[in-house]
C-alpha cells in the first residue's frame, strides 16, 4: 500500500455526486486517406492488446482496518481492460452535438472507487467520418496539464507511424530535478495548491507592506473576494454539459499584433466578450466586472526551461462592464500587466505562495453554506494550456481537435480551458447542466467576440 498525499486526498475527500473530481480530454481524429470501414474497429482491437498498466492506472483508494478511507492507495494486479476501455457508437445522424451529449453524460458520472480511477471511450459514428476518444482520470491521480501531455505522448508527428500507443501503457518519463523555489504550484489550476499554500504563507510576511501598497494604493494587484456574485457562482448539481470548438491561432495573433497586447490578453478578451453576451442574454450581467483566475508562467524569458514548474495564479479584471471591445481589451491587458509587475518584483517563492492563496480560495467552496453566504473569490477559472505546435497523428489519423475538460465546483459552475493544437486553439468548456443553461451558446458568443475584437483592432 502507498499513502495518499494530503494534496491528492483533497480530491477524494471533496468528491460527491454533485462534485465529480476527474479531469478529462476529448480528442477528435480524421481517419487517414484510404482507411476502410473497419479502421476504428481494428483500432479498438489494437488498444485491447495493451494489457500492461503503469502504476498510476492501477491505483484505487484502499480501505484500511475495515473502514478508514482516503488514506492509502491499493494497486490492482488484474485490471479489467474491457471495463475501462469502451467502444461507444453515436446515435444517428452522428452530429457533433451527439458527440458532445455523450461526453457530457460521461463527464458528469463518478468513477468507480472499487476500480482504478480512469476510463477511456473510443467513439465512432460521426457523419463526417471522424472518430473521437474521450478519457477521464481522477484528479487524485493526475492533473489536467499532465493528462494532456500524457495523451500527446501517444501521438506522432509522422503520419506514416502506424504504432498504436495508449496512455496506460506508456513508459514513465524521468522526472527532472526541481528548482529550490519550485513546486508550490506545480499542478495549477488545482486544489492541490491549497494544501501547499499552508506551508508557504509565512513567506509572504516580509512583503505584506509592499502588497498592501500595490493592492490598496496603486491599484495594481487584483485581490480575491472582490468579484461580484453572478449566476455562475452558485451551488451546482452533479450533471455536466460540455462544449468544444477550435479557432485558428492566426486570427488571435493578428489581434495581438494590431493591439500591442499578448496572445493571452486577446484570448481573455475573447472570453470576456462571450461571458458579457451570455450574461446579458440571461439578464444577469452585474454592474461590476467579472474577475477570472488565470494561471500564468512565472519563468523569466531568459530562464532555462528545465527544473520544476514555475506557475502562478493571477486574478484578472475581465472588464465585462465595458461595452466597447477595444476598451475592454485595453483594460484586460492593463490588469494582467499590472498584476504581473507586482508578482515580478516579489521573490519567486513569495510570488508562488501568493498565487497559492488565490488557488486556496477554491477550497472554501467545500465549507457548507459558504457559497450562498459570501462573495466569490473570483467568478471563473480561464486556463490556457501549452500544447503541441505541430500536426499530430495516431495510427495515421490526424488529430483535428484536442479539447481539455476540467472540473466545475460549487461557486464555480463554469470552467474554460483551452490548449493550442498545431495552428488552432482548442476550447473546452465544462458547466453545471442546471446552473449554466444553454452552455453551447457560449461557442457562438466566443466567435462573435473574436469578430468584434478583429474589427476593433483592424486585424
């Protein structure tokens, strides 16, 4: 038996029917030229032959002394591949909306704790000939960024590569030695940082005066609990709805160049415009701007990209109270640059610890009655995850879309995560089915917001 770390145990203890604690990913593939009608069936048979499982994919929570749970891991020696790997045909006519409905149901169901905490679905029957893979893994085993990277390791840049690789049968990568300052937020955006934050708060003491000046006098630093209450910041149910769509990165780059902002600024403005339109549609737009938690790299431009992750969590003013898209983009860019400036002037350990405080605020949603009684620390988490910049293939099938699907929580009924995939930026939206009605309309609002930004920037 292996003990469960306190950070990982948070996801097991905090899980309930209303709060599934797994992360997922939806990959959409286009079969290679000349593939016959049995291509997906043969692919499924190839996947079934992978019956060697890495330790992560053999783990399940152990029960100790007949009743103590969430303390240790048990490792299954005989994993039932027929249970964990599922071939799922779509109902006709096999529209993308049928695919997303199937994934929505799967993403809202709990993983069986009597088995290793993962499932994979090979989905066929799309009317355009494409097929999909949906995978979900409990966050106590792996975080969303690592899950996306693991999925990418099964793929190849060579379309002629016919080897079928699967996540559960990949050799582990060697861990690189972490920096002395690293590791506090190595798994953002997640509640793991809440546990790490407890040991890091003391490092903030020398900077208390500086932070107070920045936050209260210079108004550079966006602090938690200043966000307005919205229809997105409520207690949630257990059912989920997901939405996914890709946009060309070139469109966003043109806005970035024309407006003199960053790619992330432009993406945040795209999300802000969509959220404003969605809330207006439901007569629920607050007078105060929405605040987003945004994970960002804390690594200097000239710093060697080795060692532990250096990721911080900034809070960004989305300026959803501003009607003009150009002014909204400017406000978002100023908010991000101002927050980054404050963080950059702190010692790295203190900056990471301050980020941990922002993330730790998510844990308050687990306190009974808190969401209804208090203002949210922020309104939404918007994450931009690094992905592959090259075209990828799986047994010759081209990866058309790679959509990360994260976790909704009490007080955070909607999550937006995106990852770059070749020349595209792939958006994955996850929302509470009850609290976020007509989630798919946000995709249309995202496109409208992007067009508004293009016109405003002259891009």
